[in-house]
C-alpha cells in the first residue's frame, strides 16, 4: 500500500498541472499509535509524539519514546528523508545492513543535493531547520505569523518556520538558539506541526528593543542571586514608562533629574529595581556594573524612533 501511494504521488508530481500536496495528503496516518510507557497522556508533547508515530516520521525505542533523549544528526536526517519520500514519492533505498543504520537516509538526502553533517554528532536546532527546509516545499509552510526579525538569526529558512507556526523560539522574545541541541520531545512538537497544520502556533515575539539598546542578551546574569537581563530590563523599562506617563499627565517633559517623593528619577529607577529583585549594587556582576541606565534609555528611544 505504501509503495502504491508513493507511485501515485510520484505520478501526480510529474503532472505540471497537478495541485500541490497538502501536509495532510503528504503525511496520512499509516500506523496505529501504541502508546509509550514514558509519555503521559497529559505531557505537553503527548499529542505530537502520537502524530509523529501515526504518520511514520518518528518511531519509538521499543515500548518507550525517550522524550528527553538528545537527537543526533543521523536521526534528524532520517526524519527529513522520510518527509522527502512522503512528499515526492521517491523511495528511500536500503543499503547494506552492515553499514551504520543512518546510511540509507544520509545517502538518500545527499543524492538530491542535501548536505548532511556528521551523522553521529548531536544535532543543533540550526541543523534541524536546515535539513527540514531542504525537503519541505514552501507551499507547505503557509505563514500564519508576521515575524520579520529574531534576536539571534537572520536565516530566511528559520524565519519561514517561525512564520508557519512551527517554531516559537526558546523564550518570549523568540530567541532561536541555533546552537542548542534538541530533545525527542521538542523535535516531535515541531515535526508534528509540519504534518498537521492545526497544531501550528500563532506567535508574536515580545519587544526585544530593550536588549538591543542595552547590548545584553536575556540570559545575561546581572546579579549574584541569578537575576538575568531578561528579568531586570523589562522591569526597569516598566518603571521608566510609569514615570513618563506621570510626567505626561502633569504636562511635563521626562527628565532624569525630576523627582518622585523627593527622589530623583535616576535614583528612583535604580533603587526600586534593586529592591524588587532583593539585591544591592554590590551584588551586581561585571555585566551590571557596565550597564548605564541613562545611556540605555537614550539608545532605546533612538531604536523606537522617539528621538
């Protein structure tokens, strides 16, 4: 049945007038999900693991799914090859069983011009997207988001996957983290969204301008208690926004030397933020000591076009 389906798909693709395949047509259910002993029904990735198994893009490891296991490039190549086979109808040719298990998939991709990195190394998020983007046609990535930039990449393939609702990043700012590895659970979530558009995620990144203005990343640690820029900067900006609103309500221009309860704005912002996070200036790391709130805010206004 699978071979007949592949032949039918191949024939359809040879006809120039044939309509493009939808994800549902390319990835029909072909397996009965057995349930895995390590996938709880209420696990955040449960539906994704089920879809990936049913459509034949990911398999278990015996009775388990191993959701926390880190994927290798070879495993990502296997997923990409299965996708390409399903979409094009070009069968994956089995090779000598004495060769490594991933050889068939790697050779299949490389015959079509897809470069596969070392199959035994742990796969990165960038490698995952690059391999999938090489086999998933653009018409299967209809945009549902309008993301034009990301904090740490300008790769058009990555942006396409974000806009299609397949990726949402590792934080609220949409950070891609291209060098970060992938677990099987994370991979299943993204693969399932390729196969089943109803699982895709609408996403609008939080404002990244404060970090650009401060030359900081959200993960930068500012205080010895572990407080990061991702926690500190939005709070500082919230304080400044409140002061600006108060000034506007009184018909005044914002000025760092204005006072609130007898305290100059600059000291008010610094001291209130320190108290909020339960630290003192002495607890600041070198990153914090190099941070100047006035310089930061001037650059923030420039970025926002308010200067």
